[in-house]
C-alpha cells in the first residue's frame, strides 16, 4: 500500500529525456499530462483539479485557456 501513496521516481525518465526533446516541449508535455489526469480524477472539476495540483483555480483556468 505504501508504494501507491508515493509518487513514482521520475528521475530515470527525466535523465533519459535529456537531449531528446527541447526543455519547453518536455515542460508542456508534463503540464498537459498532469492537468489532464487531475481533471479526470476530479470528474472535470477545475476547482478539484487545481486543488490536486496545488495551484490556484485561476492559474489552472489560464493553463486551460492557453490550450485553445
């Protein structure tokens, strides 16, 4: 049960990504993935997703608006 409560070790994947794609592309991919997952876990609630991501609702709305 403890392994489910801890986030996965991203260090190996991040190290492997060095030089494979530009930093801004990797940042965008990670941000989009986390936003999509948080929205799914919160049943589409922007407020709930922002809480999961520990960011303001306004910032999440800004991120979502920039995708359009």
